[in-house]
């Protein structure tokens, strides 16, 4: 159930409705505030809106790159799982082959 969460970013107070945990929302708002402070110090001539847009662009860039990395890792995992399945089949094949080559135990139970 959504609840109201209050926080401040860029000197502006916000109140949003969210299903997320309040501590989580406030933590990402704090991270945004810190990012905006860094950007504002680097370029003090920018307005708060411009700084917010730059911060949003950086966040979007990071999210897009993270998504691409996730997809790359999914493909890598899929490939590794396929290789593992092939290796398991090869182990089974070799075990069957070994059983065929192993001496039958009943021959060894007889006394000579």
C-alpha cells in the first residue's frame, strides 16, 4: 500500500506516494542530492534544473549500461550452463563406456 514520503533534493521539498520502503526512497533521494551537489560545485553557473538534468542523464546512462551488463552476464551464464550440460552428458557417456570396459565382478568371485 502506498504511503507518503517526504524528502528534499536541490533545496526543494517533495512529498511522494510510494510502495517502496521509506528508508530506501530517502536513501536514493540523498544519493541524488549528493550527486547534484558535486555537479553544482563543478559548474556553479548551472541552474538547479540544469544540474538535475545532468544528474538524471548520468543516472540513465548508468542504468542503461547496467542493463546491458546484465544481459551480457545472462548470455554468459546461459553459455556456461549449456557447456555444463554437455560436460555432464559426456561424463555419463564415459561412465557407461567404463562400465563396459571394467571386468565383471562375478569372474573375480570364483576361486581358481
